[in-house]
């Protein structure tokens, strides 16, 4: 792995491909999937431009939560936009962000994850 990582740093590096395994070049997914009920969100850089997909965002009706807790002074129609908030949490990074999709004996591709950190 150390030789491979060293070779990757050199100009003109071309990933070695195993044609017999029909794997092609590796893919990379830095972050885990967001939990069910949330979607991928993006941080902003210093200039306000969209950054990395490093957040999980969930839309929450805070009025519903308060109504469920017994509070009665909220708009029951659900039309009050102040009741809807988006809550962002950090998106977990994958321990093994690199992968190969390799066909199994039935020809169905299976994903094999790995890490290049030494």
C-alpha cells in the first residue's frame, strides 16, 4: 500500500486496473449516508459559497413538538412557517472511503470498501 500511495503522488499516475475482476478504477465516498428522514446538506465557505456535503439536514415542525407536549397556543393549521425549522448535524465520515465495485459469480456488482491511510 505504501508503494501505491507513493506512486499516486507522482505526475501521470494511472490507477492499475484488474481487467479479470472487471473492477475498473476505484470510487470514493467521503461521507456516510444520512439517517432516514434527513437529507444531505452543504456547509458554506468563508465567502458564502456552497462547500462540502458534510451535513445531514432534517426538517422539524417545532410547533407540533410543542403541541405534543401540551402547549395549545400554536397554529393548528400547520401554515405558520415559523414552526418549520431545519436542523443540521455533522455528517459522519467513512472509515473506509474508497471502494471497488466487483461483479460476483452471478454478475451482480458488490461494493468492497477500503482505506489508503497508512
